[in-house]
């Protein structure tokens, strides 16, 4: 009753205290350290960095700890922190051709300069629970070889040389920044890719999957998937030269898509592109497929009305922080709106009931007023 | 909290938001795109209102936050605390004493003055959104002043239900030009949209700001033969006896007993202090004792 809606402040404080206790769990079990999360929950850390749009494994691990493992909550913490950071400027575009690859596979060529490198992948593991891991997580000896110091050129370059693949225009200007200017449609491809790379992995996966199942199918082959580290370089005006400010791990996926030609373009292969922070293979492949689906207009393809082709639909719904916030806000009080709806529904029912009574007096006698019951004694 | 700038946002961001606000005031009812920031509270929980408040607050301001008309609902508490912590501004629950009021779903009952700013939290700024899901299309409709779809919708309501079936977020036309969503306030509040105070609307997730300057004409859409009528529960407040305020309905017991009380807690409290007594005020005082 009346007192129940009071006391919001105390309720909030108590809820926060309880939350902290639940986060810690059973105190007889040792506390998880941020280092442990960063080193042993790496793929979770990578996802939080990618969708949080902030490359900082330490902070991402902290966010995962604070959010009790709820990754969307962790992404939210990182995003909220990220917006408060000053911007010193933009880096040079990273050169993924110069990537030190941990993994590099091509599904279109059996071999190519740089070779196929499987890397640390789940791909050919049998998904059997390893009960040994529950007891101890010791790892066996790993055979070491000399690192590949040669160049690993992009596979797409070979197709490009033959003119078989659509040429990509050089983007000379620095693209708009999605986080600094409002998204307005139609968006440039650079902006679309920004939205996709920070978009929700699950959403992109489903969108990409829908294209594979026939909703704007675009016959994608993974021309190349590479994961590794690249240097980030930046001009420092005060110094007057470029310095290397660090190294980041990226996953890059280039798809090559069959294309029969359109009114404006000859038959050739077309491209989809995915680039994501960390080791985030599923996301990068999904991104490339969705990117390709969104390019129908520039390639002169037909709009098939598929969700993945609809730029507005994809870009407005890919962000899980926007989505979860709006979804969960319906937990907030809506007494006022509900009250006005209540008044309206009561009025509509009175109208219907009155009409029903009028009708029952008539010869047809089809009354449904008996079935109508006034909900509450107003 | 010294780790963050006054009112949390950095000055560049506040300047960007102020520009959007000024543009909004210059074109009443027009939705100005702005580069909404991620805030430390979720989208959909008032981030647009919070960014607008952050941009207009000064250290001398006195800030009030209401949700559903009440100062003590949990999210209002949370937002008020946020600005107490990040801006160190004085806060109040008294409508008359506040210089900036952030609100969700209500306009205070007490008429606002010229020196007051009312900041609305807006979930979906586009009044045409549920008639046309595409933003590209609705922006075109606004620029062409093409509002036929809205009138058809209202007409269909009347033909199906005998009345316009919109009870809150009732669309208005501002200064004879833009059709605007007044945010999900009950249509009871619509007449108050013509006021002395400055009204700013912030939609964070949707990246839009719009505004209604003081003394601007705001007309609720209707038809000559079906004129707009603000409605409320047909009762008086059971606590303060007010008959002119918007009421919340509360369920009192398992038998479905109900009571009605002002949704505007400051209005109700002020009236009770002034000696107004509602039908159930005495019984409730005993309960509390």
C-alpha cells in the first residue's frame, strides 16, 4: 500500500549490498582474480573488448568479474567507461597484411604463400567434457617450431590480380566515428562496419545464418580468416613523427561471394569483410556475411526484402547495450501510462456493453453483455 | 567524485548537446539528431534526459527528479543521486523550488515558471514510429509535413472504438508545424504542454533531442466532432482530496479494494500540509501508526 512505494533509497542500498555478496559467492571458495579471468577466460575477455569497443584486456577482465560473468553487463561497464576517456587522435589504419598470424586459414585455396596455419582452434576437437580438467588443468608439453617470419599476403590479392574480384575503392578520408556523431541513414560502409564490429555477436550470427538459409543468400566462401597481432601506429604532432603505441590482437575475415552480375556490374566475385578485436572468429565471419548482404544496393542487386539486407533494421538492432537497456526498462514503473490505459479500456468496455444491451432488446437477441463482466468496482 | 567532470559529461560533449538543444528550441517540435553518449545507466532508463540535464545544469541549480510524478520511485532516486554525486547540485522534492526538473511520464501539477526547465525522458521520440517503422521514411514525412497517416489512424480508432484509443503519448502539433510525441505522459497532461517553462526532450538510445520553447502553441490532434478530452480517474485523491490532479490507482487488499492518490507526490504532500484531507487519509494515518 501507500508505504510500499516509499523507501526507494533504502531499497537500492540494500539491493546493492546483496548483489555484492552474491557476486562473491561462497567465501570458503577462493576469490577469482582479474589476472585469472584475463588469462583463462580469454575469449570472454575478447568478446567484451570487441563489443565494448575498448581494447583493454585488464579492464575487460575486471568488468567480467564485476558483472558476475554476465557478458552484456560487462560490455555495458566498458562502454560507460569508454565514453569518459579523452581522445588524443586517430591511429594510422592497421596493416593486417603485416599481421603476425597465430591462425590463418583459407577455404578457397589449398595452399598459398604464408601457408595454412591452424592455430589454437576448437575446430577439430571432439566436444567431450574433459573430466580431467575438473581435477587439474595442467597442460602437456607443446612442440615448438621456428616462427614464420615471411610475409603472409592476403589471399584476396591473388584474385584481385586476375581482375576476378570486385575492386574496392580506396577510402582516403578518415571515416565518421559512430561514437561521436549520430547514426544517420543511409550510412557509409565504414559506418556500417563500425556498427557491426561492436554489434552483438548473437544478433550478427543469426543474421548471417539467415542469409545462409536463403534470406538474401550470397554464397559466401571464407577466402581467408586470420588471427594475430598488428602494430598500432600514431602520428604525434609534438614529436613530428610516427610512433608505435602498442600491439593488438585482431580477427579478420574476408569472404568471397559468387556473383552472377547485375545491371551495372559484370559477373565477378564480390567481397564481405569482418574485422573484430581479439580472437573472435564466429563474430568476424558473421560480420563479413552481413556486410556482404548489406551491399546489395551498390552492387545493383535486387532487394529481396530479407532482414539482413535492410540496413536500418540491422544497424538499429545490432547494439546489445541499446537493446538490453530498452528491453529491460519495461521493469520500471509504468503506473501512470497503465492507469490511463485502464481508464480507456474501462470506457471502451462500457461502450461495448451499452451497445450490447441495445442489441439484446432487438429481435435478433444476440447479446454478449452476459459474457462481459465489469472488471473492478469502479 | 573528482574523477569525472561536473555533471559527468566532458565539456565538449555538453557543448554538442547544448547546440542540439538550441537548434531544437529554434525549430519547436523538430527532432534534432545528436551524438548520444553511453551513460553509466542503461539506455531506456532516462539516458536522454540525463544527458540534457547534464548539459543544462549549473552549480547554482536546484534539481528535482520525478518518475510517474513521484520523487521516491527507485529510478528517480537513482538519477537524483547520480547528479548529487557527479555535479554536487542541491536537490529538492518541491516543484516550486526546483530550477531544473527531470521527469518521466508526467508534467507536475503545479504550473511551471519562466525560470524553470522541464527535462523529459523520451523512449521513442518519433510520433509516427508505430505507423511507419522506418526512420528514413518518417523523417521524410516530417520534412514534407505529411501527417495524413496519423489522421487516418485517429479516424480508424473512432470508427472502430467510437473514441480515439490513445491514452498516453498522445500526439501533438507544435506551433502549427511539427507533429511531436510528448513522451509517454497521460493525455491528461497534454494541455499543460503550453507553459511558461522551457521544455526539453531527450531520447538517448534514439539519439534525438527536441524542445518546446515557453508559450509555444501545442495542439493535441483531434477532429472537430471528436474534440480532444484529457481524462483521469473519476475520483478525488483519497489522501488530499484533490479533484484536479492525475491519480494513481492502488490495490489495497485481496478483495480488490482500491484507493486513489495523486501521482504527483509533491502536489499531494503540499496540499496535506496545507490542511486538505482526503476520504481515506485518517484511516491510513492509523495504519502507519
